[in-house]
């Protein structure tokens, strides 16, 4: 991975025109230049030239970014700001180290049967003691004081049984035996530990298309939480585990129902391992080229809409509004496929005003900067409410956690669903 | 440097969260779109006119400089704190106070982003005609301070034509109301117009009453491609005399077009030299006839291709292309000197020819684009300041272009302002008596010289010979 100073050519492409001010959700909320990409690039420049140090103020400003990529998209010179921010965060970690707990979790994730899974299982058991169920919102609120989690925050409950524990162990596909596309499903942490139903719906929908689907055992976190914190070392270790686990099966495609995981596996993975041996890089290329978001795979390869055409939009179909996850829209350029699938499932789409504005989750951002995250979330929740839709659909479990919290806060009765859930429900 | 006492007083005035003093924070308020850096000693975020007034009164007693700032997107350094002191950022004052659809006026705070106002007005079928190219992120306060223009000013005029009244905090801290809530009004001297375009040197706008217009019923966009600049310049002049009343006549040379990422979406021929992007608005029935007239003129002036842009998507792409030229020029050379000259329509073509001669003579790249329908051409000299020879030639080229502009009866700035970057040239254009009057006005309003120092006027300025 490139170091902060290696980005000097990109940083000096910033002419400080200010275009990024019009799209940055943290700037729109904070109303301060320090939140803008232009401001941060100025700080990086000063940091590289030694004019300022990795001070607390610097660290705070660098933490105030969702990595949503809106600035890069609007920038006339397409400066890869999120990538540069991650490099800066890596610099900060090198300087200050990771918080102990974070470091332990990241290392623990390397062993899928290790302490992280066991601890979460215990927590799944104990959560009703610590949290109260705010029924019909799909979330929990705390009963006792907890670090990082405020009174009003709606926290998604851990699943009673984790997704990967539900799925039988599959033997690898043998070469050439199966004609239909062989698809490996990557669950990711949120689907595994919190929303196994999305995983189950995904498998149901994939199988409906006639694909041969397996869920390789031993898979772990995609590494995105580590990458976005700038912890490239742990992310690299996780990437190598996933690489081996999926290579063991003879797959045509690797798919996930989490936009963040797709972006991680398809794009960040390659960057993480760009300094490795040619042999390993070749394996990574093969892996990355197989990774497809489930919405993209269902529409463009498995032709699901055609096979469900009898279920097309009915006049009385419920109204759905679609939130574009940053990692899908800007990370992978996918915008039409999710909408097509919503219509395939028989719903009418009513667009919100800013469908591709970030929900404000930004991974650990929502923990370290909860107030700001919440304020950005409010913009999204009001936008959704304004459509009058009964359902807010998206393609990322992370966004779903955030949307539920936001909609709960403004007391909007809008159900938050993953697109694969809409499809699976429709299939009955 | 500001004393501890001053910092504490500023904190009392604006609240301690609204006073920034760390170097990291100050760096983010040290620049604008001219891409130069001058560190302020503190950044203060007032929330109302009283805060602004108190800061200015303190500045007069404690003698520190104050530089007002909107979004920091100006192109002449107007919001850069050249001499340090306090940057007064109006980002927090971003409320739209009133939209009066019966009387077609809006009352806003200075930190409102132009585009956000347009969005709100759009709901009522109205718009605020000044739409500078940076409209998505620049503020109304900045538009007023610089008297911003933009593509549509060819038909609708500039910011000064749409500011009816102002609440301004004078450099000494008094809060003054000027102007009217009505479209006409001649009671007393026109202090509103004195303030509009004064580049934050005579007062800080804290509230503005703006004139609005109903949104045009229909719009037609025409793209014409020419082999060279002069033909395009000629065509622009003729379009302005043809009675078709265009709402934009934008000129772009191919150096400008090709550096934008949007240009990849269009297959411009290799021998294309310049584009005209022409917009007509008004009653739907009239559009076709007017578009036909525009096409005829372009073809007669030698356009190799003229077409009415068919889809909304393509129109949007063309405007994005136009709006992203200036920041994209960095792909050609790392630095630029942005000139914003206005030339009488009849000699625009001649001007463009002479600019190309300067370009060839100095062996330097010059990118030209702008609002050709008004003769407002942005002449950008591209160079690398780390290359002494090139930087020297760039400076000479700017001198030549300024001289040429004045010789042809033009003005050195149409809409970007004089700021810090063009002060040395302003004296070449201004009449000596006018310079004297300007200096007196500044002296009367700002006796201690605390507001936005180092802008517009220089001590040595005496006016043209």
C-alpha cells in the first residue's frame, strides 16, 4: 500500500476550487472547511512537508470522513481522497498504535472459530439483559451505561444463531462436473453475526436462478473495517485467509450481499496486496475478477429479472425508495441493477432527493463520531420519509443498521429491507 | 499575532467553539480558489450581525485585521488574509430568511450557498439569475462582495442587478441598512451598489434582499464547433446583434475543453479549435425560430458543426464540462494566472487573435474560455512556477494581455474582482480622480484600515496617465 507521502502528486492536483464542498456530507453537516476534502488535502500537504505534526487536531479532522467518495466523484481532477485519507490513518496508527481492544478484535477475526465468534455467541445470549427490545423497530436500546453507545441509539441485536453456523459444510465443487454457474457466497460480519436472514434470502434467490451455490467454510471478515481505520496489516492477513478459503472451491463467481464487502474484496483487496510476489498477485487478480455484488450478478449473469418477469410491477405494488450504498454506487459504479431488482420483486420505486448521499455510518466512524454520524443520518431519514415510501430498500447491511437507527429517531414508520429479502419474500 | 486578551475577547463574543486558533484549523482558512496560502491568526464564526459588529469594534480598538470569507471559492484572493489577523467565516450564517413569491424577493444570510437558494426558489418556479460557474458551492455573500456574474449574465445581468437591499456591518462596527425591498428606489445615494462588488473592503454583508425572476418556460441549447477561436468570437458577436436574446453564449477553446474529464463523452474532431455553447430560453414557440437564426449565423461564420443538443443528459454533461475547465487546467501545467478581462464585442475576435500571437511569441500555453456574448474572456496563462524561465514568460504574457485589453477599450476584470492578484494592474485602467475618490471612501468608512487589507487599492495607485 502507498504511504501518505507517495500521494503527493495526487494531493498537488488539488487547486482548491471548492467543488468538494458541494457534496461532502460531513461538510454539509459541520459547515466547516476542515471537514472538506480541500481542507484535508491542505493538511496532508502541510503534514508531508513537515509544517504540522500528527497532532490531536489533525487526528480529529482526519477522523471526520466517511470515506463515502462523494468528493472524488465530484472533483474535476478525480483526486482519490478516500484512499489518501486511509493512508493518513495508517500513518496515525503507525505513530500511535491501534486501541488495544480494536487490535485484539482484528487479530481475533483471523480465526473464524476463535474468541471473537465465541464472545459474540455469549453476547447474543446476554444481550437481552443489557439492552431492551424496542419491538417492531428491529433494534435494541441500552439498559445500562455502555461505552460508545448512547441512550437513544438503536443497536441491531446479534442473531440467535449465526449465519455460518446454520449452513452445512459443503465439499468443494469438483472440476467440470456442474454446468450451471458455480457461485461462492461470502457472508461478511454483519450478515453472519447480526442479519443471517439476509444471507438465507441470498442463498434462496441465488438457487432460484439455478446457480450452484456454496458457502465456503473458514471465511472471515472482508477487512474493510481495518482498512478504513488504516490498519493495513490486519486487513492483509484477513485477505489472505479469504483468498485461500475461496480458492479451494472451483468457482465462477464470488458474491456478497454487502456492498462494503464487495468493494473490499473486489477493489481494496487488490490494493492491499499490490506489493506481493507476482504469483500471489496473479491469484489475487483471479479472485478479484470473480467478485460480483449480488445485485450485479443476479441481473447481468444469472438473468433473474427475465426468469421472474411474470412478477413485474403491479399497479398496487407497495412503494419502495432505494438508498444507494456508497460502496456500490461510487465504489463499483452499480446503480441500475438494484433498481431493476426492486421492480422485479413487484414494487414501484419512488426516488428520494439524494439517493446516493452517504447514510453516515462509515464503519467505525459511527462509533468514534456518533453525533456527527447521527446528524448526517437525520438528513437521510428525512429524505426517505419525504418520499412517503413504505419500504426503504438498500443493498448493504451496514446502511440498514444506520437507516433503522435514523428512521426510529424521527419516528418514521418505514421498513428497512435488503433487496434480496424483497426478492425472497416475493418467491414465497 | 493576536494577544491572549484578543483571543479571549473573541471567544466571549462568538463562543469558544467558534474561535479556532490551532495551525491545522487556520491552514484550512488560509486559501481560496487562487490556491495561495496566507495563514490567519484566528478564525471566527459569527452567528449574527451583532457578533460581526463586536468583532469589528474589537478590531478597531485592538488594531487587528479582519478578512471576511464565504466559501473561499473566489478567483482573485478576496478572502485570503494576506496580512494575517482574523478570518471572519460566514459559514454559520446560512439561513434563507424569507422567500416572498408575491413580490419576487428573497431575504438571505450571506453564508447561503447559491445552489441551495436556487433549489428552494425552484420549488416556487423562481430563480436568482446570477449563477456563477461555482454556483454549487459559492455563497451569496461572496457573490455580492465580488459582484459575481456567470453564463446567464449575458441576458440577465450580474449580481448588482439583483440586490435590492443590504444589512451591512461597516468596518467600524456600525450596523447599516441600505437600499429597499422594492424593485425601484432612488432615495439617497445608492449605498447598496457601493457595497456590491466592494470585495469585502467596505463592509461585511450580514443580510441581503434579492430580486427574483420566474423560471423561463423552456430552454434550448445549441453546440457549435469552429476550427479556430476567431471564427467563434465573430459568431458570438453576431449572435448578440441578431435579436435572439440568448441566455448564454459560452466560448471554450480546445485546450480548455480537452483537459476536462467530461470531454471524453464527446467525440470532438482533431481539427476543432473552439466551441460555442449557446442557450436560448423563453416561450417554447419562439425557441425553434431563434435556434434556427443562431445556427444560420454559426454556419455562415464557418462552423464545422452546429446542432441543437438533443438530450437533457448531454446538456448537463456540456455544462459540467464548462464548469470544470478552470480546476482541470492543472492537468496541463501546475500553475495558472487567471485573467478575467472584458473586451468590447466588436473586437473580441481581434483580441483572441492577438492572444494567440502572445502565446506563440512567449512559447507558453494560454487557455481561453468564457462568456463570449459579453466579451468576458477568461484568459489563463499556464505555467510551472518552479521553472523560472517559464514563470517569467507567464508574467510577461499577463502584462501583454492587460495592456492589450486596455488598448482595446476593455476592463481587466468582469466578475472575479481585483482582490490581491490584480491590484498592480487596476491603476492602469482607473481614472486618477476615480482612484482618489475610492481612496477617500475607503478612508471614511475604514479609518483604521482593518477590513480586508491588501485588496483592490494600493497606496501607490494613482490612476492611468
